[in-house]
C-alpha cells in the first residue's frame, strides 16, 4: 500500500479562517421584491437597498441603449415599456419552454420557443437572456447596493428559495449567484428561514409542527414543517402560483376603472401610462387600507375613494382560495388545524387585516406577525448565514448530510462512518485494526458518496497515521472518528488507542460540489446498486480469504511440531486452492474454499491449542 501523505498537522486545522470574520449576508430573492439582511449586534437586520426601502422590486429594465435599470427605477417602466421590462423572472428559473407553456403568455415580455426541452430564454430587443442571467442582474444590484450601504464588500451569501423548488430551480439560483460574483454557501427554504427569523427551531425544543402562510405579490405558498432537533422537514406544500397582492391591486383597479369610465374617460385602459398610474394608485390604496378604514385619491381630476369594507368584499374570494390551499396542505400532511403548533405569516400581502384574520380564524390560533412579513424571509436567511459563519456555536445547524461519508478499507471498499441524512452537527466513529504484523503506518482516505467501492465515490482527502508501535496484525485498536461541525467542516481523527498516537485532518465535504452533482451521485448509486452489491460481496470474500491465508500459513509454521506430513500437505493444498480462487472473480468458490479450509483445520487448531496450554502449564511447573 503506497502511502502518499498529504500535509498533515496535528492539532486544530482551520481550513477557512476568513469565514470567522467575513460577513455572510442572507438574500431573499423574491418574485416581486428582493432583500438583503445581515447580523448586527446579534440580531438580523435588513439593508436599505432601494430608495430608502429594504425592498428592491425584482425587476430589470433594459433601456433602448442597453443600460440596465433595476428596482424602483425599473418598476416605473413596467406598463410603459413592457417588452423591455422583466418582472417575475423567478417563475422561469430552471424551467424549459415546456414547463412554462401554461403561463408564458401571461407575461408581458417575450419568451423564446427554440426547442421545447431546452431552458427558456427571454428576448429583449435583439438580445436574449436566460432567467439565470436576469436573476444575476437582480443579485448584482443587491450586492452593489448593500455594499454601498454597509461600506464593505460582500461575497458570501445564503439565498432562499420556495420549499417546492426542485433541484434544477435550486441549481439555477446558485448559478445566478455565481454569475453575480457571489459565493452561495447555502440554499435555504423560505418557510425555514421565516421560522428561523422568529427563533423557532433554533433552541433545544420539543418537536413541533408549524404552518408558514406566505402571500406575496404574485404567488401564494403554504408550507407545513415539522421541526425537531434543528432539522426542518417539509411535510407538505401547497399554493397557487398565480395568486397574490397583485390580484388585490387588479381588483381595486377594476373597481375604479368603471368609475373613471363613467367620469368621462371611456378609453382609460387603452393608455398604458394611465393604466400604470391606476395600478400604482390601487396598490397605494391597498397598503393604506391595511392601517386605516378609508382611502381617497384623485386620478385625472376624478375623485376616487375606497373603504376597507368594500376592499374586503373585493378580495374575499381570493382570500378564500388561499384557505382552500391550506386545507389541502393539511390533508396531504394528514394533520388537522389543531395539530399545528404555530402559524407564521410571510409576504407583504399578509399585512392586509382581512388576510391575517382569516388565517388566524382558519387555524384557530393567533398568528406570528410581529416581524415585517416582507422582511421575515431575509431576516431568517441572515440568521442561517450567521450560523454558517460559525458565530452561533450554541445553535444547531439546520441540516443533514446530503451524502454518506466514510473511509476506504482493504480492497477499496467504502466503509460508511456517517450515513447520508445524518444530523449535523454530528459525531460518529468506528474501530479498525491492522492487517499486517508490525504495521507502523495506516492510511486513512476519506470519501463521500453512496457507492460500495471508493473508486466510484468522491475523495475528500487522506492522511497517514504514523508511529503505531509494532504489534501483531489485529492487535492495534485504531479508532476513526468523524465530527461534522455546524459550519460544515468535517474533522477526521484517527487514534491508536493502545499507544495513544493520533492524527487528524479537517475537510469541507460540500466544497466544490453542487447540489446537482450530489443528486447525480445518489441516482448513480441506485442505478448501480446490484453490481455494487456483487462487487462488495466479492471483495469481502477476498478480504476474509486473505486474512485466513495469512493466519493459515502462520499456523503451519508455528505448529510444525504437532502436525504430521499428511496434515501439512492437506492444509497446504487447501491454502493453495484458496489462494488461486482469491485471484479469480468467483465469490462462491472463494467462500466454499474458505469453508473447506476452516472445516479441515478446526480439529488441528484445537489440538494445537491444547498442546500449547499443556506447554504453558509445564513451563509454569518447571
Ligand atoms: P414576493 O415574496 O412575491 O417577492 P412580497 O412578500 O414582497 O413579495 O409581497 C409583495 C406584495 O405585498 C405586493 O403585492 C405589495 O403590494 C404587498 N404589500 C406590501 N405592503 C403592503 C401593505 N401594507 N398592505 C397590503 N399589502 C402590502
Ligand atoms: Mg417572498
């Protein structure tokens, strides 16, 4: 076994000292609005990223001379230059044209239909953009604005996504981050972040089930989460991808449009800038009605008014639809409203009193609404970022290992020490021994993956445990312990318990691997399960045979005095026969030869044992 040791230091190795001091921000990359939050003095806080607001509209506008506008400035162009103003790009992330067939026409800009299976592109003038590129524009704007506001550079982030996002959508989000010059340390589910912002699930609490009701600008999501020991499990998600505050605005616009038409503007809706003004007035009215009972304004000299009562009548059916989704989610999770311990309100539209009241009534309990509902996801992302930064060692990391972690054992087999889905932080260990007499060094190679042979898994690192005092094979007690910290660093430590020699290495298992690659590795292991099982069985038979060959030949040498020639010849021939089969591929033949060798030598071994005991007793007497 060639040992090529890597640079090993004893004691603590910190792979990434910078993570201790560098700021990691949390980003809520929303369909309607995006936010950046960070930890200040132990509490999460949103950064002002747009015109004195923490919310930056997730909109990108390309001017005629290809200047890029983002946020409020882009929102102003929404109805005036719809084909050059991209909104709701989150809906297109990781999607092919086939995926968006049902709603592509609902968007005011043009989606390219090149090939049904390829990812969608958006055309602006004569240029083409992928949703990843457009999301990257939003992220880049957030980064630049947050850097200006905080006076420091930002590169590391945690980005949130809806709980129902699939691997493609998550990967697309990561890629957008990368394109924007951000290092995306973690993708976190939005409902998980919302719970974290309220401190739910961060302490040592009993298991609890929570509902996260998220009504944003254009989408509604209800998620039922089970939280235990720092792990957030999504039990069910439901919702409506075309239901949100925008629909409230439309309802008000429609209501007022009739009044405007009667007041001498029959073609009011034909004029895009007028329509834009009406839509903005409607949104202003809606927001005002969250705090007061009446709202008045004028548009084109026409006095318009709206009472909260009328507004509630207009949106009642929309709110009712969200409750139906809640009922469906509960049904999928096989839970009743009484089994929900907490209800968390998320999304700007939950500021509407009718929404809040209807949800509280539906679940039969007061809701969590003390934090700004449009900030709560970003705030929670900042909490998660802080945990990743290693600043909150008191907190559990809210995750599990995505792939199994283990070491290579004789014959190239993967010996799993920390199975996939193990809780993080976590610790697990196993004992090993040497296979050769007087073995002084032991190579520990660390792998990640689900396959039975390390050759098919991903190597994370290796080191050599040196200075094992010479002992017969099998006597040293070597303990290998894996400890995975909340910040994702795996410490692998090997120690020989009799002598106390030890060596360790620190590795970051998630470094340089994408969620997509991890998913592929999983699928791969399933596809190869049968061949892997066979390969493992053969290797295990070989290992057993090799051990038996070693001890068998030793036995012959040490007990020559008590064995007759026929016994020696028969044992040697059985050993040779086993040796030949080990070189072959037939597992059953190896096992059969092991069995015949064991059967033949068992009485001989007994005799040898008796003889040695007698010798020892005589020695004692003498
Ligand atoms: P998303 O998650 O879709 O990015 P947000 O959570 O930011 O969206 O919610 C945006 C929606 O919240 C918009 O429709 C906006 O008009 C609405 N909203 C914001 N403030 C209020 C308010 N005070 N009352 C009612 N609705 C509001
Ligand atoms: Mg949101």
